[in-house]
């Protein structure tokens, strides 16, 4: 019965995916990369395209006598949380490694610029003070009580770090993954920078392994629950080691991964839960390189995929066909899982591989590509309410996103800054945001495909870097296929 349901799902999906009505994937890819300019912290360059943003956070790190300027604000607030920022960087790098050729030279370079904006900052965090890894800047509780542009913020720019006495294996291993993945992105275009990134990645990973602990236990309770790990740190250790293995081919990382033992059997992938990503990354060695030592990770990757398919009880789909995992910022899970589906399908295509989900459902690469395309097209407007969930893309898109810089008048137009509470007049208005955060993907619709487009409905209307970053890969894949 379940296999019949799945076949019906695929057939009905193929009916809705009219090739003549395909979204403009190249345009979507370009805008998804442009979005990161709207999240920049630090001194902005002269070629900044989103001109309603200006330099901000120019004293970040000064309270600790270090330079921690740069990096990205993760979402609609003015805090720099390194845990999701590092995951964003890893996924942007993975997207570029897997799909850089499909992006074309210009957009591939744009992606590198976005990655470097993050890695320049992460390098500072990793190397500024021996024995410390800086993991964030800003006071989230104070910041969330304010509604002001990053250029105007007057809230404390508190500096947070982990160390041997206050460990944070989760954030450290994710930082190592980001630096290692990025080192491969720059290997052919800037070998000196690539080596710098890889050296830092090795050091940070060693720190994550040697001093074990959750960074949420090392930070003040006022910082959590903002981007503190709920899945523990073992998944990040596997993820970080998998990226260093890919970057170095050093068997010590393979041995370390094996020493961790079996991981969880997830049905999700996001900034906090990395097992599925590690399994897919490691499975490339089993599938493409024919290395039987990694067969276990291929099996785990396929077990994860079986939990994602529409016939699985582990994953709900909305009536309109959108994967639905959790109410808050559901599209972060959709874009991340879609990246894994597309990438695993790529590995399968290269080896003419198929697998079985334990029932009569045979999974081939086109099965996964069809499902990925449905998710991508849904986000870009092929859904029951015909709304694109990417700002600035299509004829209908969110106009009242939960984002301070987008919702407040530009500093270019107003010389007078707004203090902590004055900006709430713009938060509460029903008017559309004055600044278009082009390319931003919001949290998305509810389980019934409904989206109210309200600024105060942050669980649906807030964009985030970690929603966009995994989406870059699938967009590049479908852009290269044209209308196929």
C-alpha cells in the first residue's frame, strides 16, 4: 500500500511540474547569493550592491581587546552567532564544491566572496587568542528587546568564547568543518589562503576533540536557548572530521570517525543536527570511490533518505507537497534536506546506483531529483497560494519579513538614528518593508500551505543565512539543467 502511495505521489508530482512553467533558476541562484550582502557585518566594500545597508559592528571584539569585525548576522537580528554562521559557511562551501561548475564563473566567484566574508571572520575567531575560540558577538537578550538597524545598534557587543576549561566541541567542530570545506573552495584560486584555512581547521578540530563538552554548558544561561545545541556534540565531531578527511585524506580522521562508533539515525538535517550530512559526505567514498570501508555511511545515508520520502511516516508533507519537519523556520530543514537529496542523487547517477527502502519502493536518482525539484519549485512559487518564499523573486513574495535592517528606513535616507525602542513603530506597521532583502528565503508556510506575511510572525517570516546556504546547490543544479 505504501509503495502504491509513493508511485501515485511521484505521478501526481510529475503532472504539476510543467517544464514550460519552470522558475528561472539562474535568477533565483543569483538572488540567493546576493542575499548575503544584506547580512554583512563590519566595514562594507565599495561594490556593495544592497546600498541600503552600511558598515556596522565596527567595534566588535573591542571589549576583549581583539578584532572580531566582519562575518554575518544570522537572521533578522543584529547578533553574530558563530554556530549557525559556521554551518552556513560549510554549506555554501559544499554547494560551491559540488556545483561550482554549474554556477558559471561569475556566480562561482560571487559564492567565493560570500564564503570569504565568513571565513575571514572565523579565522579571527580561531586565531586571535591562543587557547580560545570566539563563538559570538552581541547580547541576544538585549538585542531582541530592540528594533534598530545594525548601523544604529547601541546594545552590548558582548564577546563569547570557549576554551579548554569551558569547552565547546559542537561549535568548534562546526567551525573546523567550515574552515576545512572553504580551504578546498580556494585551493585552486588562492592556495596561500587555502593553506591558512586548513591549518586553522586542523587546530580547531584538535581543540574540539581534546576538550569535549557542549558549548551551551560553557556559556551563561542568558545566551541559551539561542543557537545552543540540543543534539549534543558527537554529530559535529563526525561532521568536522569528515570534512577534514575530505580536505586532507589523512587516515587519522577516518580512524577518529570510526572511534566515535555509530551515530544516530536521523530524519532531519540542520545547523544543530549533522549526522545526515556526515553520512552523505562520507558515502561519496563508498559510491564514487568504491571504498568498502565507508559502506556503513552509505547505508546510513540511504536509511535517512528513506525517512524523507513521501511514503515514510517520519516526514509529513503539506497538501501542496512541501516537506514539513518543524513549525519554526521549516524551510531551513527543507533546503538542507533538499541539498542532501540532490547531492546523493548526483553520486547515484555517477555510479548508476539504486537502492531499496525495505519495502517494494525502488529509489533511483530520478526519484530524488523529482522530489528535490518539487521542493525547489514550491519555494519559488509553485504552491497553492502562488507565493515565492524568496524575497524579490517572482510576482508575489513576502513583503513584511521579520528583519530589522529590511523593515527600518535606510540610513542613506535618514540621518537620524533610531534608538532601541523607537524602531518598533516600523515593526508594528502593516506597511511593506521599505528595503527589499533580495534573495532572502523566509521560514515559510505552515503545515496547511498558509502564509500570513506578518512581521511579528517570526517563525514563518524571518529569513536566515542557514536557510539560503544549502539552497544554493540545488538551484545551481537545476539552473544547469535548463528546462529539463
